[in-house]
């Protein structure tokens, strides 16, 4: 499991993200009426057949091809169009009120079921596009001219370093990597933390602890547990990093062309987890970063710094949280009592993760990011998100010092809870009991 | 004989509750010491202090004359009352772990584990996980885990609870064998079954206090209340002036047995003479109370059974 675990994890999340992004397995073609409008240029799509005979159709072209929609020309009679929607003959009716199509303000979409955000967005874009094309053609532009107006490019960030080097950079990629790493920290603090907790609980319920404690100080036992599991964690990570490097070099050796490198980007993309990251944004990330420039961008990342921050804050965060977990494991008598203590302790970590999402997208160098990358309970997650964007060394040192200082404080507190809790059986301890044990 | 472990005025309280009130006792080398007491008397607390798991609030504990410190636990074997082992670990790994925990080198640990597993015919189980073996087997492993480092002092909390009679006897033999090798054993129990046959010395703990201690014969002698048993082929009469109470019982082999509480002025000699005058005496013995009776008397505060002969249960008197 040591080596297989991480691969399974990645596979799990990659497939979850894949399903979420590619996901709507809704193969059904949606039929949507579009009301008549005066000249729609380039319109092979809408037939002239007016009435209840939806024969000639065309799919809406979308960049992602997410929607499977057939556009039909709506009957001229408004009532019968609405009646068709009601009866389910068609799924919806885009009623473009302004026949001139100079504005789309008065466009409505009639439907029985409110479509998803993404679907709505695509419909919206399509209508907007049509309106623009309409406007162009009014100006007398030909189709090919209109096409040439569409810009294909996007802005490429060039990052300047203090010593004058210029390198390509991608905010999308950095957000993705930062967020991916933060996610790892978040997940693994929970996984390894509860490993520590379960181990403490097992020894307590088995009473083995009495035998051990007669040879070893409870504090040493606790520290041994925490450090032992940390070693397991690091071994896993190192195995993983080696694996990743091997994979990457394998990929670059065999080389590949213009196709998108999905496995790599998806594994770092937060997709499902992020409620602030919509599939659209995800898509845009993917589309701007194609394999061609991706390798170059990847080459430009401050790997050493990212890895160093990741390991430092992962270890610090794990140590801090696992000392909480160890104390809980020692305090409770059975696993059903765990919840009461787990909840408040995992809150800050979850909070940090939510902060990390907005930090990754909005302002990796903002005040919010700075504050929460200093606060020890959230810094392991938030600092790691910031890592790819480049964090000043002074901030890293300060934050890491705070983190490790609070670990030493917490481990002392937890040690006191552990010392008494591990030999206390019977009733479920309360917060008050724990406080008494600490004092 | 020097004491292997010795406590003097050991005091411990949890909050308001005093669980160990100035207890002093000593376990001599090569002896078995029994800690008797009802549930909740403070036996486990005392035992945990001996095993260096907790420390007394006041008073001191000495091991081989030195103030008890953690390092001494290397020379102790400890078996807690409620037992458990790592379920996912194999028998051999588990035992190796405990041996090393007690300061054995890897090599010594291996030798010792092998020796013990062979002794108990458990070699074939060495590679099995604890969850795969029977409960009785696991209990044996547990016992081995606390003796395999050859400890000078064995501390056993309720060692017989949870064992079936066969395994209990096995453990009993192992304990005796440990003593015969010159090791000392202190164990707690609230059951009397094995106490008299096993203990060289004992004390009774009640409500955190030591209410009684000594060797078995000492304690029993001390609690002798002048009760004798006389047996005849036929019913007889005793002169009432000499005898406080008596009770007659006809045994199924046709004998008549009288249990007699004598006046303190009476010597056994006097009673024997009176008894011979009364009839054809075929049986004469003093009734020394059993540890069980003494325990019940001390703990429950009940009168020694022999003082209210009316309600005496014959088996209890005969048991002594």
C-alpha cells in the first residue's frame, strides 16, 4: 500500500475530475427552438421550414462540445412555440425579441427545466456570437472577413526575475499546481493524522499501552508514534516524487505533439473540489496550456522552492495536527467518541482549504493570503498554494517558525492530555476534563 | 531475605478520592506476594505504581534498595488486568517487540522468544497473527510477553481472570516455577481460589488502605478465635460452664462432630481433657479460619463466621 496508495489516490481523483468535467453522460440530444430573426448570416443551420416539422437541424457548435443541442426554427406563432415547450416536443425556446438583433437584452429562454449554469452559459455565448456576426454583416463584412477578426491568441505572461531573466509563466498552471499541492497537504494531514489517532486508540483499548508505558514515557510513546507515521508519509512522498519524475522523463523522452497533456494537468487541477473553480475555468486553463508550451512552462517553475515549501509545510502541518490527533486518540475510549473532538479540530484545516481555493485563483500575494499563510492552523495549506507564485523567503521563514513553534507548544499540551488520557478508562472525557489534564 | 520491592507510606489520590492511603509493604526475594481486595479497593492503582506506570503523590517505592525509577521496569514483567495484544502482529513479532521494549538486544530477544515458544509448544503458532489464534493461546502469549526478559519481579494484575481452569493451572505452575528460580511475584486478585496454595505472603487492601498483612499461617493463626472440632461415634454432652457455644452435626459416615467455641481461659489441653471425659473421642482439631473467611470478615466488616455458629456453613469450616 505504501507505493500503491498514492497512485490509487491520484487515479481516484483524476477519474473523479474527468467525470466532472467531461461528465454529463447525457447523450440525449436537446431540441431547442430559436425564434426567427432577420438575416442570420451563415445560416445553414436553421431550415426555412416553419411549423411543427423540425427536420433540418444543426448542433450548436461549442468549444468544448459539452452540449448536445439541435437548433430548430421556431414556429412564428408564439403560443404554439410555448405549447411545444410545454408538451415537451422541444426542450426549450430561445426567443429573440429584438428582430433586428441589435441587442440581445430582450432574449428569453423558455423551458420546463432550468438548465445548468454551464448550459446557460453556452447558449448565452452562442446568442452573443450570433449578434456580433449579425452586427458585422450589417457593416457589410463578408464571412471570411468576420472569421479573420476573431482573435485566436491569448496573453502570455513573461515573468521577470531580479537578475533580468525573462521566462514564460502561466498563472493557470501555477494555480493548478499550487492548488494540487495544497490538496495533497490537506488530504494527507487527515490521512496520517488519523493513522496516529487510531494507533493511540488501539493501544489504549488493547491495554498494551500499560505495558509500554511501564517501559517508556508516555510523551516518548506519543512522539514515537507521530514521528514514525511522519516517516511513513515521507517515504510515500519520496516514492511518489521519484515515480513522478520517472513518468515525466518518460513522457518527454517519447515526446508528443500538439495534443493536450490531460493526465498531467488534471491531476493537479482541483476541478471537483473547488466550488470556485468551474469547469469553464478549468477548460480555459487547459486550452491555454497546450503541450507545446506546457513543457516550457513546466521547465520555468521554481521546482526547488515549491518542493521545499511543500515538504516543510506538509511536515509542519502534519506534526501540528497529528499532535492534536494523538491527544484525541488517547483521550477517548471508543471510536464513536472521536467525532466530538475531531470536528472542532478539523475545522481550521477545512477553513484553510477554502481560503486556499480563493487564494489560488484570485490573489496569491494578497492580504488574505498573507494572513492565513502565517496562521499556523491554516498556513500548511495556504502557503503551499502560494508556493508556485514565488513567496519571499522572509515570509516562508516567519511562517515556518510560527508553525513549528506552535507544534512544540501543542505537542507539550497534547503530551499532557496523552499522559493522563491513555490510562483513563470509563466515562467519555469532556472538554473540561481535557483542560484539567493539561493544567 | 532482602526485599525486591518495597513501598513505604505510599499515598495517591485522584481528585478527592484517595486510592492509596499510606500503604507500606515489601516483597521478599523468591517469594509470591498476594494483594487481596475487593473490586475498586485500589489494587490496580498500587500495582501501576509498582510497575512505574504512575507515580505516588507521597511516600516512596524502592526496587532492590534503590528508589524506583523507570529503568527498573527493565527488570520487571507486568501483566495488566485487561489484556490485549496487537491483533495484526504475529506472535513472534509481538514477543520480540516486548522483549526489546524491556531492553533485550535483538539477538537475546530472539533466543528468549524461541525458548519460550518451544517450552509452551507454540512454535507452530509463531507466525500466526494474534487475531488468528484462540483466546487461551493469546493469553499464554500475553504471559510469555511478561516473563521472556527474565524479570526479577513479576507484577500480575488479576492473573487468573479470564483463564479457563486448564490454562489457569498452567499459569499457576509457571508462576511457581518463576519463584523456584528465585524470582519474586506480586499479584492481585479478588478471588481466593489460588491464594492459599500460591502466596507466601499477602495483604488485604480495602478502600485504599492496607488492612491486613503477613504470611498465610501468621494471618490465619492471628485470626484463630479458639474454635475446635471434636468427633465422636455417639452423641455426647459437654459441661456448659466451660463451653460458650457448640454445634453438633452428624456426618454421613455416622460420626458426630461438635464445633466448639472455647472460653479464652481454656487451653486446647483443657478442652481435650473435657472432650475425653465426655465420650469416646475419635477426632480433635482446631479450626483455623481460611483466608477466604478472613477476607470476608475484614472486607465486609462481617463477624468471623465462627462467632455465629448458628449460621455457619459446614464446608467453610472444613475447608480449613
